[in-house]
C-alpha cells in the first residue's frame, strides 16, 4: 500500500465500511497495520486535536 491522503469524511467512511479495522492495538487496512497521521493547515509547533483535521495520511507501518 502506498501512502494515501483522505478527507475526514472519507476516513470515517473507511471505518464504517470496516475497510480499516480498530484492533485495540492499532489499525489494520487490507490486513496490514497502518498509521493515521492528521494533516493540519497551521504551524506544526502548535498542538492540534487529531480529530479536528481536514485531511489524514494513511501509511503502512513497518515497510
């Protein structure tokens, strides 16, 4: 899986469709563990609420 950038609405839909599964220890997509990174439009030195981003980057862990 290449890195994927999705909107907040698309991310929610991926969870609702169970394309991404929450295992309690991480997230799985297509049977592989992924990391979800919030992308913010503001200076990164300011801590932002991860649920308040417009876009998210999904990357496979442990390539």
